């Protein structure tokens, strides 16, 4: 079952420029499906349409065209949001509340019964590493702390679907690792997670599937292993050879005292293996593309932003 | 209904934790103290002056709270993007508007209650006992609360589309015009019959009539008000505020965040 389904999602913005009203396309008929229990990454440059997509999914914005279904219900549907947790980008919360008061407020709004509220609030603050600072006023919190409190309010009601807009932003490396672990833990508990990010290494480590947006369109989408498709045209050979003689294959780089590595074309693989017969072969691996390479290739756009603007109305 | 009470409680918390609100409350204590002191020191000042000046102070402080806090209610949530997390919960936009309104009414209610207590204490000291006509003072405070509720509904409507500064300006203008609606109506009636007079009269009837809530001169002389007036004023404030809140909901339903 798909937990998130978007079909032909379009969004136009109207921007005033003097007397003219320009219609700017933010999303171009986007199709998106996120299956139950998946960790789905929404990638793209600034302005690619990630946040607009998330806002359309949640009903904070009305799509100009297309339809959205969350957890099987046509959006906008307020009751579905009971089972959805959301962390906005660079969250800003009520400064006059403490961290605990804020998470309690959102727990109450999400319908957590009063008898369980205190326990659930403490548990979510603990999971996000904020229990020690639970009674700190939000106006005194750092950006990273606000991000953690934001995560705590998103998970306090045990949502089936978590939508996180740049969840790692503002976090230090340790914080990012903790959030990555939390996301994996939530998935193990049965949650489906959709998150947008700029940090490709996080997406690479976490996501089952990703979608790369470019100027409001889907530039690439698919399972991580499909996206980073294993290349059949290049292989990486690693071997160990005795003595201090030069590497058996030209172009090899030395990894350790007697250990070497080289990349060869598939057509030359058998020939290379034949040469290495006298050496100790450690590995033969097909080469993988990094997500960064895929991202750069997908987002290198021939269309400029100005081409997306339609005629003034 | 639950979301309204949760958002209302949070709005109330926001207001009472604000230094401006505390400052206004302190000012109320100061004004009441001055009035009481003047009453004690001067034989010329009677309970009527005390009631009149206290009701005036309550009106000014109440208008300050309604306009200052009301003008920021919706726009601050949008500008600071706290509305994202709020509306990503099972909260309808109508519940958001009503919650904000209820929160501010609670704040105004607390303010009126606190000032009524001060006035009651001052009156008790002044007339050394309880005057049966004091109930009309309570009615005057209730009417003031109705007046502030109506003003808050206007401010909330302005706050849904205008900047806080503009919302303050519009709200104060509505309060000023609404306080003289009766005179404006008389002026419109005095004109020559025709379309301009009809339009002027229609405008006067569309504007709020805050003067119906002002019974301070009756209260000062302990002249009771008929029960019918209490019902009519309550219905007027309720229906008018309800209409304004409906307009605010319509505006917000069409807004995107």
C-alpha cells in the first residue's frame, strides 16, 4: 500500500512585478509514491520544489492541479493528520513556552490522551536528546536544539507517516548521526518516513528510494540501488603482490605496502585477471555511482528559471 | 472543540507571559490606587467619579490589550511560520481562528475581572459597605467585556490580511468611529433624502455601535438597566462578532502558507 501518493501535482505562484502579475510554476505535474515502511528522500537544489511538494502533501498549500492521498485518504483531510508527524524547515516555535510545554501542546493537538501525554512527551524528548533541557525556555535554545524539539513534537503521537523537511539542518555531526539512528529506529517501529535533504550522504545512508527534483519536475526517481545502478562497464580490482616490484597492472594506485587497486573496463577484465594470476587477488567489484554523481547529472539543467515563467496574466 | 480550547489556552498563556500585558495590569493597579487615594483625600470626589474613572481606565486598558495582542494574533503565526506545525495537525482553520479568539477573550476576561476586583475594593472603602446598586457596575463591566469582544473580532479580521501596524490603525479607527455611530447616524439622517443619505445611513448601520455598551453614567449613579437591554446587547455582540469571525475564517481558508 502506498502511504503517500501524488498524481500530476502542479503548483503555480502568482508574483507581482509592478503592474504585472506573473505566474510562476513551482511544480510541474509531479508524480510521487511512497510505500508503507519506506524511507523516502526528496532531493534537489534550493528552489527545486521540495518544500512546496511537502506543503501540498500536507494541505498547507492547495495544488493548482493534481491530487494527493495520504494514508489512503484524499487530501486535504484533517483527520488523517492525526497519524502524520511533520517537522518544518528551520522550525520556529513559541518562544514563551519551554521545550516540554511545546511538545505537550502538540501532543494534545494530535489527540494524545491526557493520561498518556506526560509519558509520551518525556519519551519523545528522551529519544531526541532533549530530556535534560526539557524545562528550558525555547527562546534560549540553539538552532540544533530547536531542530531536536521539532523532531520531538513530530514523533510524540507515534505517527504512521513522518514528513521531515531538512531534518538534519542545524545539527552537528553527532546530532546528525543521532537523527539518522532515530529515523532508522522509527522505521523499524513501522513508520514511513519522507524527508527532504541537501545532505546527500544522509540520503545515501538512509533512503530506500529517492526522488530528485529539478525546477519542480522529477529529474530522477527510484530505488537507491537502481539510482546508483551498478555499472557493468567498469570494475575495480584490488590485489596484493610480493616484493617491491612495480604494480602488475599499469595505472594502479598503491593502497598499502604491497596492496594495489585499479579500475578496468569490462572488456579488459579477463586480460587483467590473467596478468594478476601470480598475485593474491583481494576483490573484484563492479563500480557504483555515488548519489552525488547522480544528483549532479540529474540536476544539471538545460532550462533556466526564467523559462519556467509563463506570460503575464 | 478540543482544538479550540487547546489553541485558546496557548494564546492565553502567550498573552499573560507577555511583559506588555503585565505592564498594562500594573498600570491598572496604579490607576486604581491613584483614584482610591484621591477619593480618600478629597471630600469632593464621590463614588460616581471613582466608578467613571475606573471604567474609563478599564476601557483604555482593555482596548490596548484587544488591539495590541489581537493585531498580532494571526499574522505573527504566519510570519514566524508556527502556523505550519499547527495546521499540519488535525486542526481546521476555523478552529485556529476560534481558538485564537477564545484565548484573547480569556485574557480580556482576566483583565476585566482583575480590574473589577480593584474597583470593588475601592468602592467598598469609599462607601464603607455594599450598595445594592453596585450590581449595575457589574453590568457595566460585562458590557465593557462585550464591547472588547466585538473590537477583538474586528482586530482579528484585520490581522488575517493586514500587517500588525495596519491592523492596529484599522482597529483603532473602527473603535473611534464605532464610539460615535449614533452621532454619525443623526448626521446622515439630517441630510437630503436620496441615494447619498441612504448610503450614509447604510454605512452607519454596518459599522459597530459601541455606544450601546457604554452605561458608565448609569453605573456612576447606581441606576439599574432593564434586563432586555442586557439580552439585546449580548445578542448584538454575539451575532456581530460571529459574523466577523466567519469573515476571518473565509479569509484564512483562502490563504496559503
